């Protein structure tokens, strides 16, 4: 049997990497360096996730989790206080969200859409 130890990273394709970078810089309240002219990562804040802009583009394309592939991405938080801070930050940014929700009535999270319509969450992986 091959053993896995978790997900090493996720890479998401976006239409405009600079627009996405600006969104995540505002959300995380930090600056991210570009890895090259078409990608950056959230490693600065401890999240192994890359955003990449491809040469070939479909200009009017939008993410849709109902198609085969990725449904959403969730960033892990540890405390309810951290989650409340994220919800406050999303509100300050004018990002639509439903506030604190609970998956299966147990696990706290907040869900929202990024500039490419990718459903994104901050999620606590324990019952609180």
C-alpha cells in the first residue's frame, strides 16, 4: 500500500493572476511575491496553494463546481476567534458570505467566492 501524508499543495488556474493576487493580499493583509510572471502562492501565510494564469485563456470563463473537477478549496483555521476575524475581514472587503456556518452541524466555517467564482472556505477541522 502507498501511504499519503496529506495534500502537498493545490494549484488553481485563474483568468487574471494580478487581480487574484490583489484579492488575497487584501484578505490576508499581506503582500505575496510572484513566483514568475504568471503565478504566486500563499506559502507566506502557511497555505500550500498556487494561483496560475495560463497563456491560453477563455476570457468569459467562470469557475463552476458542478462540473467535473474541483468543488471548492478550504483553508484550515484552528480557533473560532480566527474564523470570526476572517468573517469581519470579508465584510470589510465587501465580499458576500453567509457568516459563520457549521458543516454537519459541527464544524465551523465561512464560505465565499473569489474573483474567479471559486468557492473558498475557511474551515475548522474540529467540533467547536
